[in-house]
C-alpha cells in the first residue's frame, strides 16, 4: 500500500503531478519607452494619467539607461543549509511586516490562536502568502515609500492552524467553522504600507484601501467570451455571470493601469463528490479531477460538491482582475485569458502599444501561454482599460529543437479548433484551453511557473520548476533531462524584439542542480559556488537594474533536489557573469519562498515565506516526522510556545539604505 499523504502534502505536491526616488523621466516617456516609441501621445501628462501607469512601467525609470551589463551582485552569500529560521545576507535586514492572522481591516480583532473564527479571519491576513504586487501611492507616482501590497493566499495547511488536526487525515475534523476559517484564509489581501520616520515599513492599519478577498464572501463577475455560457451556469447562478471568490492563487501580476491579476491554480483540490454530469467528464479529467483527497468545503458549501454542481469547476481556473484602488469594486474573472492552472500574469507591451500577458500552466507536461489584447492601452483613460482584457488573442508556445519557437493562436475555427473536435465556439476553446493547446501541437514543459519579461533587455524568463515524471524518450531541447528534480530557466527573445510577434527564439540560461555531479547535467557559469546554485525555480522578479531574482520551491523533495532549504537567488543574465547565481536569503525548514517584489527604486524587496514548517520535515535531521500544530518543525517567526509557524511577509532592505543586493 502506498503511504497516505496528508492533505497539505498532497496540495504541496499538486504541482508535481502530470495532468525611483531619484529624478525620473515623465510618465508619458516611460510608457513610450516601454512600447519602443519616443513620440508622445496627445493627452499624456494630464492628471488622469496618474491613474494609468503601473509600477512595472515606472520601474523603467531606474533601469534602461543605467543598466550596467557586468553588474554583478555585491552581497555576501548566505550559506546552504537547513534550520528553523531564515537567513539574510550580511549588511541586509529582513523584518517581518505581516503574518497570518495579523489585522488587515480597521475593525479586525487581534490574532488569537486559541479562539479563531471565520469572522475574525475575514478581517485578518490570510494563510500561505504567495504573489506580492506593489502599487505605489499615489497611483501613477513612483513612490518607494508608500503603496498598496496585493498579496495572494494560495492555500491553507489546516493541520498547522488548529489544535488536534492531524497530518494524516484532517478531514474528519473539519467542522463548518474550520472549513470557513480555511475559506476565509484563502484568496487575497490588499494592504497599504508606508515607511515610518525611522525608515521602517509598517502596515497602515486604518487605510481605506485595506481589503480581504476570499472564496467565502467576495462576489465576482465573469466576463469575456465564456461569460454566461451554459457550461458556466449552475443551480446557484443560472446566469453564468456571477461567482463567489477565487481559490489557490499563485504567482500573479499588476497591469499598467494599476489593477491586480490573481491567478487560479490548483482549483481541482477544492471539490468533493462524483460528478453527475458526464458531459464534463473529459474536461474535468484533463484538469485533474478527481483530485483524490480534497478540501472538504463541499460538505457545507454545496457549490464545491460535484454531485450537486458539476459545472462549478468551469468557473475556476481563470485570471481575476481586481482594482485595488477601489475597495468596493467587484473583481472580474477574465475568461479571454484561458482556463488552466494559472501561474504568473506578468506583462509587457507590444511595439504598437497593446498589452501582452505571459502565463504558465503549472503542472508537469503543461504549457506556456501569452495573451495579447485587441485594443491598445489608453494611457490617458484608465476607465478605457476596464474591459481591455476581455478581447484579444490567446497563444500557446511551441519550442523547436533549433532554438526557434512559435506562438500558436488558440482561436475558434483555426488549427482544428472547430466543431469536429468538440469546440462549438471560442467559449469552448477557453473553457478547455488545455485540450485546445494539445490539438495545436504545443510543447509540454517541465512545470511552467512564473514568467518574467525583463523591460531592460526585452527578453522573457520562464521558470520550469521540475518534472520527475518525464521519461528519457520524452526529453527534448527545452526539457532536456528525464526525472528532472531540479528544473531550468528558459530565456526567450521575441521575434523582431516585439512582444507582439508570433515568433521567438529561446535558450536555457541555466539548468539547475548541483554542478559538481556530472550525472545531474546542471549548467551554470563556471564560477558558480557551493552556495549559489539552486533547484526548482518558481517565482521570479526583475529589479530596477534589470537583474533577475529567483525564488525556489522544492516542496517535500528538497532533500533529494538540493539538500538545502529553499531560498532567494540573484542570477546574472547578461555580461561575462551570465549564468552565475548567488543566494541572498534562505527560508526556514518546510517553507518555500514566494513573491519577490521590489519598490520602484529597488531599495526595498518584499518577500513571502510560505508554509513554514510544512514541507518535507521527515527529511529534516533531528526532527524526522510530519509537523503538527502541537509539534511543528519550527515556530517561525514568533518562536513562542503554543504558537505554530505562521506564513509571513518580510521586508528586505540594505543597511546602508541603498539598493537591495548591490
Ligand atoms: Fe502554486 Fe505552481 O505554485
Ligand atoms: Ca508557484
Ligand atoms: Ca514574478
Ligand atoms: Ca510553489
């Protein structure tokens, strides 16, 4: 009999299964630069523009001209290893900003581990912080002292949240209150943060922007080609236009108009029951239903029971757009961006000013996508962008062995995406994006996670985390290793230097893993040191100098993958040191590192430590067992008796106040 995994382990492993403060150019110049033009559009410079330019664009202010190709990271590396706490490079600070349970809304009660309730959790910081987006305040400024953080709460480790929940099978203990605490701890948080007089970042407790978004209470609408389709209609919502909440939100993005894109990743884990509607059987199977053991939300919320609502899964797996500037706005699921296990929604601009969103589908043998809006970004009119993501073209990537590649449009009526193949309309193509991508000959990848365009170079970086199921006969150029426990990072260059091109070239900048063992087949810059190499790249960020930062997620397999705890690494992508990495941060046992996010001036790095004490503690020497609430492998970051580990956001700064990692 195979060993039974805990729910937390199953979810953590889910991805593994196949199926400037300085003077800056004007805002108008920044956008023009971004799209490769210097002629300034009429209307730029009006006050309205302040509501339309993103931190991503603003970050160009500090890079571009000042980019030094040979600039390598000057900090002292953190040594490899694993222990109960985090480690940051010398001359840097890592301060806890907000933890699971900390108050978010003005009326939130203080965290009380022994007396949790869904009502309290709805007002407090959620669990398992993942993506972090920074929207400077005032909107359109390049403030690095004040802004909104938009944070995903991917999932819950209920056995580490409540007394008496065992790792083996917490479900028997799932009361309605515990289910609803779990639901309330999912979703997202918007919180205003600002630097105090001492330079330290603080949460603005009484900010009118502070908001929790949850699958328990947040009403959302569905828009785009699949909205209202019968396959999205349920007993609770016969219109197919309204849904409550978002789940399993992983790496995301911020648009140029300052909205937040929340990805929906492993949504299949949230449904119980056997589907009564066989019409969706193949669709559900392709998305990983049944998921084996699931969060038992369906016991009390019937929309998560397939035997009651077999079409409810079709209402998840999308990208959700949220306006953080309006705490009363209704989030919108944008179906035009496709339905899959979304990971990463970072953007770039085409030369003619349309927006391109790059997205991974994080599962073994799944695909890389991009979406290009039909309309151009109107920098003069924020409201005009309100439906920009409803119309456009979704593409999936095909990687050729000669280093070229093609973006294949997923458009109804083209490339076999027609009625003969079960696609009656574009809605069907979008609902079953994976099957459409299969048909057009997309390249199955080693778990595409975050995708990061580098505005300084125009190149795109794709984190392929790992793929232990890939066999030798399935190896190809972009997925060059069988039983790949280590992952690789793909560097792509758009055709004609235009993100709108259907062509690209690609190369692998690094093949991860221990460089001293030839059998692993790792590839790094020859100067790579014992503390610089890493495995399982997941979330990434580009800093204002155009340097790439990579966070890792080895999961329970950390021992076999690298033997060191997860961390954050700086990776040189240009110049003589290209392919050289350095570790700036190491996580506590059982945690992965998520959401690296820089302020526009690069002097602050927000970092998420997710599921501390949870993953792979059986291989932690001296502990060698699963963590439980009563007996966790670490009590990071509080280290107080009776307090379990708490997922938390850290603020990383250099002690001299300069750029992080300089
Ligand atoms: Fe949620 Fe793909 O990590
Ligand atoms: Ca991830
Ligand atoms: Ca990212
Ligand atoms: Ca992850």
